[in-house]
């Protein structure tokens, strides 16, 4: 064993303990209840969550295929909601760039990227530059909580 590694071996238990504590502090990356939903129910919850926050739907959502983009309006502006990465554990910069291209192609005011996972550091930076809102697993859970209650009481 090399001398520099021999000094680290006694410290491994402390390091693993620190890593375990750090992982418990980190938020859950993907709420299992959302990740396990079928596309149509996930879409219904997301749309209902946005409706409860003052957004308005701009089209029928029954015909959308899994991962399709949604168009919503809020205060005279149209947003493209990108749910293509909804089951990914971590969203990378490629998803942000794809949404940015779609926003430019459709000529809408902005984009919202939705995932049950977490947003990577580079994706978050690219989203901030491109003015794309990011909704990760925790924010998505908060968005759809009220929608779940409303749909449960209505159904």
C-alpha cells in the first residue's frame, strides 16, 4: 500500500459516516408517488397544479402522448411546459437546451422544465441564462399536493 493511501485508511469510517449524514440531509430526488404515476394521471396533476397557481390551459390535453409539451398562459404570457424528463433522476443541460429550442421555435414567452428528479448544476445555470423555470421533485410535489386533494374530493 502506498504511504499516502495508508494515511487515509484509518479515516475511512469517519468519511463514510460523514457521507451517510450528508446523504440524509439531501432532499429526496424523486418522489416515488409521482414517479410511479402513469403519464395521463401525472399530466392531469401537473396541469391542475398550474391551474391552481393562476395559469390557464390553452388546449385539450387528452390527446397528448407521454412526454409531450403543454402550453399554459399566465398574465398574458404563454409558457411551454416541458415534461419529457419527468421520470429522470437527474436532468442535464441537454433537456434545458431542447426546451430552449422549442420555446424559440414556437415563439412563446418562456419555458418551464418539470421533472420528478433533480436539476443538475449545469442545467440550472443554463436554465437561468435562458430564463427557463425549473421545477424539480420537491417543487413538483408542492405544486401537485393541492391538486391531488382537489381531484380526490371531486372524484
